C-alpha cells in the first residue's frame, strides 16, 4: 500500500500552518486592530464622558449604522467619545456637520445616544 503523495502532504502542511497561525493570533489576543480596539474600549470605560445629558454639541457625521430597531443612526465623535444620533434626516451624508442634543449613555458610559437638532 502506498502512502500519501507529495501533493497531499503539501496541502496537509499548508492547512496545518493556517490553523497554527489562526490559533497563535487567538492566543495573543487577536490581530493588532482588534487589540487596539479592545484597548480603546477599556480606556473609555475608565474615563468620564466628555459630555453630559442635555448638552448641545456640534459633530461631523463619520458614518451611518443600523440600530437593532431598524432605524438608521449617524455616528459622531466628541473627543473620541462615540455618539449615536437618531432622527437624522435622509438628506444628511457622511462628513456633514450637525448639531445634536445628548439624551442618554449606554450602560458602561462608553457611548451616548443623541437626537438631531439641525444641520450646522
């Protein structure tokens, strides 16, 4: 009986290398981007938000995201602090500058929810 051919051994070695690389990144805490994101999240949990409920602020829309309710929300940042803005008109686009009012914080105070007031 013949053993596996060279092609089979090469494929097996390649698969083993891929699995080993994947396991190594998981053990080390993930790719650099994931580690940096996790570090920023931990730092955000340890600092006070730069805004208070009721504050009126001006932010640039960085992106749009879909809320779990299905509503489109704008994402802005204030001193690196993430703010999800509801009731943004469809005419608004990424990079538009808008005025918002802070409504609430998430449980860990690492982000806030705001409502759209007007385009700035």
